[in-house]
C-alpha cells in the first residue's frame, strides 16, 4: 500500500488483536477475524444439529456435520464467506465471513474546524482494489461514542471519508489531560485491518480562513472564521497578516486575538489563523485577498 503524506495526518499502525470481533458487513451475518497462527473456530448460529457447510473452493474438504468447525492457519485464498445450513431444512441458512489480516499499515487523517464541533472528519487514502466497510468510534475514560459504519464502492475506496462522533467524549470547555482514543476498522471481502490510536485535539483543529476583511485609509480589519466558536475569548486565535503596501513592499505581522490593525498605505492584504495557545495547531488556509477601499 502506498504511504500518504500531509501534515495534518497521523499514522495509525496495526494494533494487537485481542479477540475475534464482529463487523458490519453487506454480505455475511457474522464476521470472524482470523488471528495469525491461531486456530479459528466457526460456530453455526442455527439451532439444528446436523449442519452442512460450504466455503471457498478448495477450503472445505475437511468439514464435518458439526455446528463448530476448526480452521488451521487460514490463508488469503481460504478467506471469504462460509455458509452453514440445516441439513433437514436447506432454507435455514447462515453465513460467516472469515477475514485474514491485511498486509502493511494504514494512514488515517482526521481534522475538525472548531473545538466545539461534535465530530471529526476522517479519511483513509490507500489503494484498495475492492469494496470495503469502515467502522469507527472514539472513546475516553470508559465512555464510547456511537460507532459509525460506512460502505465504500470500488470507485470510492481510493479516497474514503467518514465522520467520527466525539460529542460524548470531548467537552470543548473542559480540561483534558489526555487525548481522544480512536478505533478504526477496515474490512474488504477477505481482509481486515484494526487500528487504535490517540489524537490530541490541538493537533488537528484547523480553523477556516478569517473573513470579511476591509482595507481603509488608516486600518485593516477582519472577522473570526464563521465556523469558529463565538466565544473568542475562550478560544483566541493567532493571526498572520500578509500585507502589500502601496509602494509594493510586502509586510508580515503576527497579532494575538485582535481583528483590526492600525496601519496606513495598505493596498491589499490576506490573513490566516491558528489556535493561539498551541504551537502544534495547524494554520488555516489563507483568506481571499482584501483590497483597498479608499
């Protein structure tokens, strides 16, 4: 898989797999994640005792009529959908989706445009070749956010975007000594990835660009981004001004929290911003260029 770059990204490496876990899937009733080197137990959920099993071609010759089957060292060609049916009533059928660990690691990036936003905007950029399912949730101090499940087609898998709710695990007005833990799972037809990481909000909050800039004869002014909290005293921003003077000189200024600057002979300017109190906070995009009105 290709590596993805961008400075708002954070690398999410493969985590240890503590147990088999079920994922939502469009093609099976239950998903079983294979742990490398371990036996995999498939248990048919039907009430019947005499069971008929079917699996990927070439991978079912050792099956018996028992409700539980044991798979040893499952490889990619034997991953996929296994079907169990009641031998006396073939209409009673259940499917189990056997998944093997995918190769390599994933890179996921998340960002949000305000500390008061209720969710993160996350994305995965990898060269998947087939449809997949992504599930994700955030957790902190034993509290879980609602899990999201999103399906992606073959055309969408190269640039997958999904929201992660943080309303239950993050309060913008509270003190947070630790980050938000994020769990992301990706499942294709035969493979799975399970990633856990911790994110720090200050590292991923990217304000929108400042707005409503004006240039008058004696000063310039602008406003906080509309997506930023109105409580600007609680969430102050650092502004970087890029000024073009009437004599074509370029001047830059850093201003803490204020939205106007007394200066003459400005022809035009643009401005960007970031969290005042975090040196690791990303800068916003530049605003449009605001030009002289007098």
